[in-house]
C-alpha cells in the first residue's frame, strides 16, 4: 500500500494495488474509489484531505495476531 499526499491540492491518494483501473466511483463529494475489472478496490482519492480525513498526521500500526 502507498499513501501519497499532494499539498498543493490537499489531495491524498491511497493505492492498494497496481492493477489497471477500469472504473472510478464517486462515494461522496470528496471521496472517490478506483476499481479493477473484477470490482476490487485499487485506490482511493480523498480531496480536502487535511479537513476531511485528518491527513496532518498519518501513522501505521500492524496488529499482532491473537490466539483465541
């Protein structure tokens, strides 16, 4: 996964895979998802990312698998 932030447009692009995009869907006014030919999520674009998604700080935390 790659997260790219473009400060000049306050846009965040979150890429989940590098397969070709065949469709883009508008989820809301500032949120778009890109899908592959099978309908799987390829990437997500967030416009006005600082305001709408709190992009001023990004962190990653991988959770340990628990034995239940």
